[in-house]
C-alpha cells in the first residue's frame, strides 16, 4: 500500500451522519468506508467501542476533494 492509498479518518459521529456524508462524497467521485467497532464486535461475538460512534474513512489521495464536502456538511449544523 502506498501513501496515497492510506485511509484517513475524516469524520466520527452517528452512522446516519456518516451515511449522509458518504453519499455526498460519492457524488464527488470519492469512495469512502464506514467503520463501527461496536457493530463489528457484536457480529464477532464481543463488544468494543461506543454504539453510537462510527468513523468515516477516505483515501489520502482523495482528501483534497473530500474536505470541501465535509466542510459543507459541517457548515449546515454550525449556523
């Protein structure tokens, strides 16, 4: 894996928020991944993490395109 393929956490919050941002990122051509340790733990037979927190990841190479999308999402809730 080269540096451009490295995954970066760009947002942590509710799964619903992550799904909303993920949809907006996809419209901009940015693929992303949502990770929820709590849900993963339940599926694996143990519990880890906080049930309401999910992390949204993008590739390092997509960060410049993802940042304006994230900023726009965050601005909606800061007003």
